[in-house]
C-alpha cells in the first residue's frame, strides 16, 4: 500500500539526489506520493477519486485503478501480462518467474501504475483533453510546459507528460509505462490532432517494440517505414553459483574512468549494475557470455592473465571495463 511506502521513506530517509530545480529525473515514487496527496485532500481513495472525477465524466467505462493480486477482484476480459521464462522457454505469468515475482509484494501501490484501461477508453481521454471538456486551456498549457524550464536538458517533462517539438511533426506530448508483462505508450501530436496508443500484454524485446512504434509513427505521417522482424527469444543455461561468483566485483569503464559497473551476486543470481541504473539480472549463454532479458544487451567476461575484463554490447555501442 502507498502508506507503507511512505512509512519506509520516513524510516530510512534515503539520501537526496539533488536540490530542487537543479536536475530532473523521472520518479515513480513521486507519483505514489501524489496519489497519497489526492487521497488526503479529497477524503477518497485514489481509485474512487479517479473514477468519479476522470473516468466516468469522460465515458471511460472500462478503466479503473485496481490491484488484482491484492483484492482478488476479477474483471471481465482482463488481459493478464506474460513474461518470457528464459529457462522454461515459454511465456508465463510474472508471479512464476523469479526475476519478476516482485509483482506480488508490490501489488497495492497505486499512482505510478495499477491503472487498467483499453485503447478505446484512452482515445476518449485524448478527445476530452483536445475538446477542453476535462481540463481547461490554462491548466493544459501548464501541463504542456517544462516543469523546470531553466534546466539545460534535451529531456523536457511537463505535468505528467514528456514534451517534444519536431520541425515536421510539431509538438507532441507522450508517456510510456511498463510492468512485467505489460508495455504502454500514449503519444498525442498536439499540432496534428493525431494520437498513437499502444498496449501490449506479452513481453517482447525492447528494441523490437521501439521499432514497431517508429513504424507506426512513420505510417501516421506518410513517411517510409519498415515492418520489424520478430526476434527469437534467448534461452539461458544454469551455472553453479560458485562459478558465477568469480565474476563479482567492480569494473572501471575504460572510456569513462570516473565511472564503474558493478557485478553482484544475490540469492545465487548474477546482476549487473551500471551507473545511474537499477540492478539487472544476467543470464548465461555460455561460461563467459550473458544477456539481459528483454533487452538487446550482451555481457562478455574475459581474463588476459592479469586483469578481469567485461564488455557490454547493446547492439550499437560497446563499452569495456577492467575489474579494480
């Protein structure tokens, strides 16, 4: 529950990353806190508030905030999300796969997710925003403006929208979302009255999904496009934890010596942690080569007789690091 998360923040008081207006980073936790504020001010649960003030007025009959695992509630025609189990070689519910089983104990957190909708309902939301029947023009203008305009950054974030301005396609506001088994993408071209809504409930390779979205947008603007080829899923082999442990350590990036990558062991599983990134589990293809599930990233380990090295390749760039 959101209140539990707030109590954890109060108890552990994580270090502040930067001063207000000095930097910008997306924060799921910020949206969780916003949901708590809405509940405090309105006196209603976040789910009830959204239903009464947003969904029903817009006509979104098939949209609601709910936590299926926590409540046990069953929705008609509900699309469960499936992830690919690299050991079984098939798609399974995230509850059944070790890397994604956190969906069970994080169920109940709302504001940053737990919103279930349909393409038709999201299109109704797009219409309501364009017609001004939900939010007036003054507030929309604020939502479509950078929240920290003085920051020198290519990444512009408004009030709940990522902001772009392309010479040919004009202004657009969008947001994506992801949860084990699900990918969502909602992009609204303000100057062209066009919208892209993408909902997926079966895990695919990230680069493949981006290629699909790129093709859709090119079709929308009558530009050349290619239909991407569906990639094959990789299977993993099981390696002994004692063998994996020899790769654990901190590796200094050769092209960026002030930064380092960390290889960690937890519960007999091997993880890679890059600067400014979360820990991602590595799956073995061989004794020295690993991949990151659903990402086009490979990691190779080598030893030149003196130093241990790792090489990270993401399909377009390669980074090499030496263990320190």
